[in-house]
C-alpha cells in the first residue's frame, strides 16, 4: 500500500468525516488520527488551523472505543498515522 493510499479515508472514516463537515460550517478540513488499537480521533479544522469541532473518538464496527483508549484517551504515543482530509475544493 502506498503512502497516498494510506492517507485516503477508509469507508467508515469517510462517513464520519462527512458528518463532521455537516456539523461544522467553518471547517476547511478534518484531522484524522489513527491509533495502533484501531480507534480513530477526528476533529474539524478551520481556516486558521484551529479546532472547529469537538474531538470525536470512534472505532469501526464497534459500539464504543477500546479499553485502552478509555484509560488514556488515545495517547499520542500510540498514533500510527495522521492526516487532514480537506473539504472540496481543496
């Protein structure tokens, strides 16, 4: 898998990203952080690079985030990938 393919949102992520854009009219992008446990952290970003929404944590195909994330709130030491999905047009 190429670096570009890795940075494209997965199916579950795309749905969450669209929901974040809909709920955050000032958003120009959504920051996506993938953790080593499979959980994700996402938040909208405005034109100034500041948060434009609350941080949302979720895990695909699960009712809630994992036990480790419940303990450490998705510690940055467990980040395996991060990127911003820009609103169209970029």
